[in-house]
C-alpha cells in the first residue's frame, strides 16, 4: 500500500509581530514531536530547504540517507540554534570558528570543527570533524530550540538533484519519503552555505557559497584559502563536492559562446532553455522568435542570480526541453559559488 503524502504546513512570522502566530507555533510543535520520535521533517532555511533529523539519533540520520539515496561517504551539515550549542558538539572550538560565528551567524556559513563525542559516525562520514551551521531563518532556530537538539539537515531532495528552494520542490522530489514539510516560503539566498574548514591554517573554503572568500578574509583579518579539490585525510569534510551535483534532469550546457550553441541546437530541431543576462542583445532578440526556445532573463548581480537559479532549473525541467544552455559567468570571487553550482550541474 502506498504511503500518504506528507502534510505541508505554512509557517510565518510577520515582521511586525513580537511572536509567531498560534498556527505557526502549533506547526512547529508538531514538527518537533516528529523529529523527537525519529522522523524526518523538511525545514526552510535562508539557503535551501533541508531534510532534518535529530543529529544525535543515528537511526534517524540513517533515514536521511535512505530518503535521499545519499552515499554514506557524503557528510551532513548539523544545524544549531546558537553558537553555544555548536561549541557543545565540538571537541575543540578553534579561534577562527569563534570569530566567524560571532560575525556571520546566524547566516549562510558552515564551520568545520573537531567533532565531539555525541555526533554519530554517519553524520561525519566517519571523519574526525563535523560541519556546523546556525541558520538565519528564525523559525528554524525556534524549531531546534523546541526539539532541544541539533538537526542534521542536507538539502531536501534526492541525491545529486537540484536543491529545493520552495516547499513545492520538496514535495515534488521526496513525496512520501518525508514525514512533514514546513513551508516557510521561498529561500532568500537560493544556494547552499559557504563551508569553511576551521581546523586548517589558514582556514580553507571547502564549498563556495553566499559568503565570499573576501568577506571571510575581512572577518578574520587574515587570508583564507579556497578551492580544496580532494578530501582531507581521505575523508570528505563537507558535502557538495561531487563532480556532478545540483543537476536538473534536462542536460545543462555551459558553452563559451552560448548564442551560437543555442542556434545550433534549434537548427537540429531541439527545444532549448536559455539562461542569459543579455536577453536584449541582438542575438537573443533574433533567436527569441523561435517557438522552440525558452529564454530566461537572469540577473546580472551574483546574489540575485543565485537566489533564482535553482527555482529556474526546477521550472525548466517541467518544459520538456532537450537542453538548457547558460551564459558564461565572470570568473570572480563574487561569482565563485554560482559558477561552482552550474559547473557541477553540467558535469557528466
């Protein structure tokens, strides 16, 4: 017998309200009960939706891996309510972690620190470190407080697929593999957090994200390294490092000359989606007359581009296209995270 689809409960906290509405508090209480009983709840954050389980419950963590089809070698990020909870999950709290947490939490940066004894092996892929984050979404932090325990929460989708930035994306991707979905609206950042290994000197960016290398260096008043390509000590310390990741079902291409590639695909009779920041350029206007082309104007600002990228890929996946083509992006620190996501999504 098929399992029923999960309930989707809206949670809101109006800016002018001192406390969340009663229905939101009831939804959080229900979610906390499910999590405390070993269940899975999809939760909103400022980056993407996460598939949450109590991080100290090994059986619940195993359910995350099963629901996502995630390999055991890919560690999870643990979400905490505040820095005090994070320190309690670490066997040592590096100075760099203290400085970054003080300046950037709550927010889209994950800190890799020495692992404490309460974290199961499955969370860290058996490694000596744990990745910790304090999300900016206030209702998610309130949920963690209600549970009274940290939450392991990778993106709430099937492994390697496009991450979800709305509750509808979660339902489409996981269906009955999750016990409850909390709908906090679209995610503002739109891509996953920056991951920084604080156990190295200098600290090392293991995954680029909304917080740039320049910003991290500014906070630490010291240089920060970037671009770790291989697992440290033979064990991955951060998720999102697979060569192919964040990938739509429709093949994604990143040609050097996107307009030429789009024209060639259309000439072959293919239906094409085109992500371009130059929708008003002559080539785009000329090709726009083709009924087999879906042009998606993309922002010229990296943060705005990131905020809509995954939602755009989800939408194009529903258009029965042969290919998605994206314009080349600037090779700068500000664009590093978006370039990373697109390059992994386009990998074969």
